[in-house]
């Protein structure tokens, strides 16, 4: 009985052959975007002359943990963490993504891309500690088995991943105790205070109050109730896909969240089926895909059973700990934390709390202590008359992390201190991450950080001044009260 059930799970899902083929191509595009985004900033962030040199990090952890550090910090950069190796990993990732896009050596490409991105995740340290990085890793991991055979079991694991992403993000908002989620005023603040708003956020911020409250209710329903549709019959799954995709498109239209919304849309493919997908694909392509669908392999099937059991168990443990606030026995937590360290079985909780005030840090430098000039970032708010730029699917790591500084948490102040030292040294690989360096020839003698409270202008103010932002001076960082939350 058990063997028959396992055989059924490992057999090809006849309703998901086209969606599996399409998913792999779209995942290749997301992978390409992620690697390309890192290629233009990884050296300035963690290269030998970057903000947090990864070579120094590896040396320190090896000094502390010895050979255990090799598996505690899984990365190919133990071999070499220089600029060439870091850059090379991102470009190799892009090449492998293109190979996957065109259907060449799929399992090989997916396996190596997973290892490369995991390596970059370790190298990125605080710059790559975000949920979209983990989501891409777990999606990429199960895609390796999907390329071997689009079985019912691997489709379930993609359903489970999407469920965790959506449901946990929803309940985290309720459990956080944040009053703006409770009183449905979240969207009164979100568009203005999100990490990197674009022009669409300015327009959304000025929507009628009732529409903003309705949007908050819709978001909570879409994240708490709709995820359960994933495991219900076909009409419910299609409804879940439509609602989730619609919400992701709205987010893209009003927010800069790199490629996480695109990847979420791609994951919704498995809520559809071949009957739907075939309607938008050429008949010749459909026939070719169905003819060449990978056949079940006992080796890959057993690998999926083992890997799936580990990831599924880990995800249940992390969900329990996250929702209950209680740890399980130490041996259980140690195993779960080890699996999570490889980018698998994590908890997702997108925007559990909402900032109600936007504080921006302006770094200024001077040669004489009298005349001060500003460093300008590429994407974060700065000049009042500059339209908030659209950067999807790019993820500008430095600009994004600047948003986390006003609360003045020690882990954020640590990297910022290193960043300021690099500016004081005039390190070109770091200043190259900025839109404008006012001291291109030699670094300034003095540096200061001003703190401003930023607000979107009203339509009337923008019509008069041409500015997208207005601001109020709060003081010099870190001698201003920490922003809460």
C-alpha cells in the first residue's frame, strides 16, 4: 500500500507538464535578473576593497571554527573570494540562466545555479539576508527535481512553498500587534515609507481613504484566507492564482521590490494546469513539450523523497517556532537551523510591521568644515525634485539597507561604519555604487550624516514646486532618537 502511494506521488503529473516547462523558463529569467543585479554591485559590497570584504569574513570564521566553518558557511568562495571570483560567479550564473532558458543541460544548470547563488548569499552577509534571496534558493532547489520529472510530489512542494510565503506573511501581520494593520490604515503609510518607492507610489499615496482601507483588507484576505485555496479543487486553485497574481501586479505598479513579486507570479503557474497554459502556447510547441517530458527516474525520485522530507520537516519546525514563540528541543533546532543555513525551510513574513514615518540619511562631506556637499544614491530618496525611480527587477542592496539605519540597531550600524570608512578613504569600488560622488579626485577631510523626515508632496505642492518630496531636518545621525518601528 505504501509503495503504491509513493509510486503515485513520484509519477509524472499529467496536468502539469506544460506548466513545469514554462516555469523553468520563467525561473531562468528570474535567476538571470538576480545574478545580473549582483554583478554590478557585488565587488563594491563584499569584494576585498568593498564595504564588508568576504575574504576577511572567511578568515575570521575559519580562525574561530576551524574546518567546521566549511560546512557552517557553505560557499564556493572558500577557494577564492577576490573580485574576479565574485564577478565570475555572477556572470557564470547569467550564462547558466540563458542555457536553462533555451533548454540546454537543465539539471546541470539548475544545480550549479543553486550552488552559485548559495555561495553569493553567504558572501553577501548582511546585504543578502532577505526573503527573496531565500525564496529563489528554495524555488531553484526544487526546480532541480522538476527538471528531472514534473512529479506530483515536486508540484506539491511548490504548492507548499507558495502557501508558506503567502500565509505566513499574512499571519505575521496579525501576530505583530502593529496597530496600523489592526485599524486598517497600513496603506496610508506604506507607499510613502516603503524602502524604495517609485513614481507609482506617489500616485497611490494620494488615493481616497476608503480605497486605501479596502486595499488593506484585500491584502489581509489574500494572504490569510486565499492561500488555503491552493490545496482545494481546481476552481479554488485558479481563484487563488488570479487573486495572488493581481495583488503582485498591483505591488509592482506601486513598489520597488526587485524580483520577488515576479517570482511569486511564476510560482502561481502550478495553481493552473496544462489545459489553461496550452491556450497561450503554439500547438507545435505544446506537442514538442509533451513528447519530450522527462520520464520518472528512481534515483531522482528517491532523492526528492529524502530532500523533500528534510525541507518539509524543517519548514514545519520553523513555522511552529515562529507562530508559537517557543523553541523545540536543542537537537531538533540544531538540525532545522543547519537546513535553513542552506537556504531551505525558512519562514517568510513580508512587512509584518509598517513604518509610519520616513527618515532619510544624507551623507555630506567637506574639505574645510564649512562648505558641505552631498553624496547622492542611485535609488533611495534624496534630491526633492528627482522622480522616485523604477528599478524592478534590480535589487540595489546598498540603497535598500540605508532604509534600515534610522532604528539604529547594532547590526546595521556595523556595516554603516564600514561604509563611512570607505567613503573617508575614497574607495572607488564603493563610491561607484552611488549616483554622484562629490569628491572624485580625493576623499573629503570631514564626513557628517544629516537626518531628514521625508513626506510626499501633495498634488498641489508638486504642481507649484515640481518636487516629489518635502522634508524636515531632524538632526545629525546617530544623535537623533531611533525611529520606531
